[in-house]
C-alpha cells in the first residue's frame, strides 16, 4: 500500500508560495516585490507573525505573477531588443 499522506512541508509547498520563490521566478529583488504589492501588482500577502516573511496562496497569486511576468518580459525584450 502506498502512503498517501503528505508531510506538512509538502502541503505547504503545494498550497503556498513565498516572496523568495516569486522573486526568483520573476528575477526581481525583494524591494521590487514590496513595490509591486504597493502598486497592486500582487494581492495582500499573509504576513507570518508580524515579521517580514510574506507568503501567498498559490492559487490566488498565480494570475498576478503570470501577468507581472508578461509585463517584465515585454520590458526586457524592448530593453534588450
């Protein structure tokens, strides 16, 4: 019989994404993420215990990340173009 239970870490990784993961995916700085949050390019994050650790539900943030990625790709293409 195969064990179908996930570890807490696996459930977290499936359901949530961190600011570091988003920054790495988009190749932007954490400062850029903060600015994007303030400009509405990302929804409000889950703040972990009042710290500077931000996470999002993957399902909720994915459309925002994908849209921002398109914007960045256009800007990078024009800049390098």
